[in-house]
C-alpha cells in the first residue's frame, strides 16, 4: 500500500511539472513570435505583460501619433500599458496578465484598436492605475478623471467634435463621457 501511494505522488509530481513546463514553453513560444514586444513588464503575474493579438500585419501602422502627442500609439500601448502586439493573428483579442481573453473590435484601424485595448485595460485593477498615471502625465488639464463615465449613452446622431486630446469623437456626449474638459466642433483631421 505504501508503494502505491509513493507511485501516485511521483506520478502527480511528474504530471504537474510537465504541465508547468508546457505553459512555460508556450509563453516562450509566444514571446518568440511577437514582433512588437512589451517595453515594460510587471513581475506580479505569471505572464508579465498583456498581449494584443491583431489581424493587422504591418507594424508600421502602429507608428501613428497617439492623439495630439508626439509618441506613437504602439509605444503608448507597449510602454505605458505593458502590452505586446502580436501581428497577423486570426482575430483581434486582448490577453491579460492573468490570461483572461477579451474580444476586441473587428477592425483594421490601428488607432481604433489601440484605444479599444486601452479602454479594456483601464477596467482592470492594475490597468486602471496605469491609465490614471498616463492620463495625468499627458492629458492633465484636458481630461478630468472624475468625469469619466463608462456607462455613457450617446445619441446615434453623428456630430463629430475634436477633443483637446487630439481624437475625434462622434458626438460631444461621448467626449464629455470620456472626461474631456474641452472640445471643438468638427473632426480633428
């Protein structure tokens, strides 16, 4: 009987270590295929960064400026939000540090995709802190975090406004729900 329990414990130890190594191998394989790696990592999780999987295959589309800032959308996501960008995937999805998967919009517009990813990240516990720090650093006086309303209901009428952050909003209600302090009529382009 003692030998039987010893065999079960050995089997369990081997199967657990194999499972761990396969997760580890999978993470290393994902890291090897990512063309735009996260520029910072967070050691609080098994996976130290998020991954934005996208159907977009051209890394150059992530070189566009983030709103009216002089930094790229790719840099903002990869540096401030600890997120790698995995190009040429089957679908757009965000994988969090705890490996939860979130569906992203089916779009080839890199700015729309990055903004959707940041919106999803800002609802996460660590992500909300990252978002607040980013907003405070770059959009202080433009975005009032106390006025952000994620449950905003805006009219379906398209009445574009250009926010002080350099992004076009389809309606001034969306700009106000995003916490914008000021905006002008018309698109930013």
